[in-house]
C-alpha cells in the first residue's frame, strides 16, 4: 500500500505571532462532489397492440437490415402497430429525442458497428 500524503497549510502570520510557535493546519486533499440527481425510468409499455413504436438507427452497416427484420416481426405479432423510423448519430440529442418521445409510445434504439 502506498504512503499517505497530507497537504498542510501554514497558519497566518498573525496566528503564528500570537502563539510564538509555528503550527500547521492539516487539510483533507479529497474533494466532496455532489452526486447527480437520480432519474426514475419511465414505466415499460405493457401492450404493443395499437402502439406507435419508434426505431432509431445510427446509420451504420447492418442496422437497416436488422431493423427491417424487427419491423417485420413486430407487424406479424402485432398487426395494429405503427412503426416510425428515425436515423441519426449515436446520440440522438435533445431535439430529436423530444420529437421521438412526442410521436411514439415506445422506441427501440439500435447501434451497428
């Protein structure tokens, strides 16, 4: 195990003169960082029939073939489902994410590489 190092700061000149001795104040070098707020996940959709499902593709090779199959299987199992497709970068960003959230009941995000 490594050695521990304490960071010390000398007292102010006024404090040293009053005591007639030199003293050091030991400081804790570790920072205290507030954790980010906890987000509660949105409840899962319990039934897909009649829902609008968004498919988000990042445009890399293979994602369109994969999502063609996902869409086909969804429509076979849930004929009343509507599938909406979105494409973009790995992270859709706030603007597109808000649009998807407004237009869809649920979505599937796929990343190909």
